C-alpha cells in the first residue's frame, strides 16, 4: 500500500527543488514514488497543480503511435496519426492517476498565499536516509498531512525535527 505524505513550504521554488532532488534520490533506490505534485497557492489566490507527468502529452504521443499503426492498415497513416493523437490527448487529459486532483485543490485552498505543498504518493522509502539527504530544506518544511499510522507519523515528525536542528547547527557554524 502506498503512503500519502504532504509537506508544506513557504515558497514554490523550494517545493519544486525538493521534488527534483527526490527524483535523484529515487534513482538511488532510497524512495519509490508513484506521484509527486507541487500544489501552489499563488499571490492572486489561484491554486495550481504542477504534475510530474503531463497526461495530455503522454496520451497524445501514445494515441499518435496507435493511430499511425491503424492508419497504415487502412492506407492513410497521416489521418490515422491525427485522429489517434487527438483521441489520446483527450483521454490523457481526462485521466487522473496518482493523488486525487480534487483533494490537492482543496488542500491548496488552505495554504497561505504565495506558498506551496509537495504531495507525495510513496510506494516504499528509507525515511531516515531520505530526510538526511533533504536536510537543507528541513528548516522550512512542515508536515501537513499523511495517511501513515500514528507511530510512523510520529517517527517522521522526529526525523524532520532532528534534520531541522542539524540544519540550524550547520548554518550557525
């Protein structure tokens, strides 16, 4: 079962930077992410979801391939590619995999204007090693929501607090 972890940041740029670092950490097999979305509540009060995967583009690409293949069978590959890409893009834009978009939009409304949250759907992780790698962001990160057990959530809070203190000590040194 996957775990949902939502971490708040005072600035969108920091949430984006942490997401990029998590991609690098994933390559090292320290975390396995199913989804990672930055939720921004901009200064005008609008909520923006910055998805890791563009489903519309992925659908158009897949649809274009299958449309070309079908078009070749009927001796009209260009028409097949165009129709396939259009259908693929439409189905991709209607797909919602990973974290529920409605949940993230509601969450975004609760954030202070100009701030962001990083929503993670984690399949598996080594939390102490991941938090250690992201220690530089610990002073600004705030655990907002999880679906972890109370024990696991408390351990994550402790890891974040320890990382926060280590980051502060390094900054003062």
